[in-house]
C-alpha cells in the first residue's frame, strides 16, 4: 500500500484547517449575533415600557385638569348609590361624561375617581368608567366602595405610577392585571380633595411586547 504523498497530506491539513476556521467563525458569529439580539430586544422592551409610562402620565395629567374637585366633594356628600353600582346624582353623570371623554381620546385608559375618606389613607370611590353599561362592571369600583391609598394626601408626589409586581411594570389586584397611575384632585382652593386613577390593561403591554418580539 502506497503512502500518501506530501501534497495529499498538505491538502488534508488545509481542508481540516478550513473546517476548523469555518466552525470557529460560525460559533463566534452565533454568539455575537445572539448577544446582539438579546441586547437589542431588552433595549426595545425597555423603550416600549418607558413609552407606556410616559403615555400614562401624560394622560392622567390631562384628565385631572378636567375634574372639578368641588363637584367631587359635593357628590361624596350628597350622592346615593343606585342599583347599577353608580349614582343618579347630577355630578356623577358629569364626572362620568368626562371619564368617557378621556377614554375616547386615549382608548387604552380606564379612568376612575375617588374622594378622601376619614382615615389618613382611606378613599371612597365615586366614579369608574367601567360602570357604564357597555363595559365590564365586574372590573369596576362601585360608587361608595372604600379603599386605601397611602400617597394621595401628599401633593408633592404629584402624578405617579403604581409599582409593578416584582419590580416590573404591571401589577395584579382583585380587578385584574394593570399598569396604573394616580394623582390628586384639588378643589378651587388648591386643596387635595380626592384622587384620580387611570389603568392600562396589562394586555396592552403584552401585545406590544409580543409584536416587538415577532419583528425582532
């Protein structure tokens, strides 16, 4: 049996080296690609979430300007609940009309209003957009229902986002999963008399994230 000549051995070494280089570069560029993908995806997700935060704060700041704190106080003092979970008081109708306008301008927004209760953190829900017949009232706070908020009396906090679960953007409560912002409602003397809140459904965040994931 004849031995392979030197040229054949060199050819074999060249082919072997070529495959090693090909595999090495493939692994290297795969690592670089996936690292770049991961960085870009995380950056894009953060950008999407930050935009949602900005949209939510801008929406609630605009919504608060259209709420009369004096009407809210009068509603809390005079209003009575009806069988639909709302109230027949004229101020309730006016305030619900404004919440409906906010939702028409920003369809992701589900706004509600509450008056201050007796305790330092007590609030009393006055109006919730989802009490309207065309929406799911099981996710609404009924007129006169009580709750708590530990920030509403501190005007320095202004309009803030509710912290999400485990440091995330969304949180879960008895009504569902949301991204939420809160802020004070003031009367004509500039005194805090209530709270305005706006929820974005967490599904909005998930749809944006899923769409971004598909595009990436």
